[in-house]
């Protein structure tokens, strides 16, 4: 991948991510889809060693997110039909005061309809447009964090901007037209931020905010 890593920030008024290692996330719902292999052999596989997605799950589990508020779908299980149905069912369980953390890692691309899509296990389109719209239509909470570690991942930011009435934040590895890396680069940085690593806290005030 020849483009350097960029982070897109969609800043919503009064929305803050307090990323301290001992913080509680009891009102957070975590939905993660991550793939390193695909049934479609035209899609390059990634190294399974050193997966950062599992470390992100561990972070939320250890910091107060109940097990029933975490859904982690990966590799062969991440078929289009399962991801779509499970996503809707999961979102409908949230309450008005709850927050959503969405994460995707795998392959991103722009399809023939010029839409940013994330590949499911069979290489089928799961568009950024559909993802954000599904959250808007099914999640009772007003706050959602959309993160993605893949090529063209910034498409989530463009979609999140369509819902100004919501407090949506989008953090992605690249702008909508760029390639990303295949080395968990963004996911690693995201985990550092969640953990409140001091080298991420530029002003040393003990708070990492958006």
C-alpha cells in the first residue's frame, strides 16, 4: 500500500471519548466485524498472527462492557446475510442513553455504483451507506463511533455526515479514495487511544477527546 495512514475525524458537538484504561463502558455496545480470509480467492488474505481486533475486544471486556453487549463476527462467519441480520438484532437491544462502537477490518473498495463497500466473507458488498443507515434506523442511542481499518474506509465519514441530528463520530484509516495498509496499523493506533497511552495524549491532560 503506497499511501500513508490518515485519520479522519468527524467531530460532533459535545461528543467526547474519554479513553482511560480504567474507564467504565457499561452503556457501550460493541459490534465488530473482522476478516483476514475470504471465500473469494481474488481477495488477498492477511496474516492471522498478531490480530489487533481481538485485543480491542479484550479492552472493552475488561473495562465494563457486559458480554451481552459485545458481538464479534469474524472470517468465515461474516457472511452477508449473517452480518446484516445480527447487526439489526444487536442494535435494537440498545437504549436511548447507550453508545455504539462499530468496527470493521478487512477489505474496502469502491463498487461499480461508486459506493464505498466492505467485503463480507464471500466478497459481497456491505456498503458504508447501509451500515450508517442501519444504525440510524435501529439504534435508540444518539451516539455512535464508526471505525474501520481497510482501504477506502473514510466512506463511513461521508455517510455519518448525512445525519447531523445524531452525535456520530467516524475514525478511519484513510480518506474514501485511498488505500490502507495490511498491517493493523490503524487498529493498533485505535487501541492505543482507547487505552489512554501517554504518547497519544499530546497535551498531557489525561483526557483523549474528539
